[in-house]
C-alpha cells in the first residue's frame, strides 16, 4: 500500500480528481467542466483535458467566477475528506482578495440637506405657498 502511495506521488493524480479532493468544486463532473472550459492553468500553461495529471510542486491557476486561485500541489490526496484534510493538499499562493465592494448605499453620491427632491412635508408647504400666492393675484 505504501508503494502505491509513493508511485501515485511520482505519476500524479488526474486534475479533475485533485480539484474535487481539494474542495475547489463540489463534484468531479464540475471539476472536469472547469478544466475543459479552459479555466485552469498548469504551470502557466492552459489545459483542457480533465485527464491531465498533476504532481507534487505543480502550480495550478484556477479561474473561478469571482476570484482567481493559485495553488501549489503539496499532495495528491486519496479521498475527498473534510475541509481540514483538503487544505493539506495544497499551499495557497493566491493574491490577496480585492477589498470588499463598497456597499451600494455608500456608493451613492451624497447630497446636501435641502437639495434635490423635496420631502412630502416640503411639497405641501410649497403647495400652500403657491395656493396662497394664486389667491392674492386673483383678487
């Protein structure tokens, strides 16, 4: 059994299996789609075959929806285990995440009080003023 583990480290592990074991994606079929769509690079070379083998010390660049992951393969893995076990399969070389997006309310331009659209109370005051002004001009 130990000889098989040593042989696995030299030969490598299918990239779709490794991505699944490392919990990058939820299923092996999603891992295969990710690789086939060209969103994975192995040592800076774009790959499109899910059967491609990865070995220890290979660097994977994985393009996901909202982030880019850069992982150095540390182990091939034997199964999809808990997250703590999955973290032992790679060393994270990813760039630091971008600062969290500014909330939509903070992104809105600020305006001075009293400028812009009047409140309901202010509109009623304007209506009263205009109504009183019209009554004075009709007399």
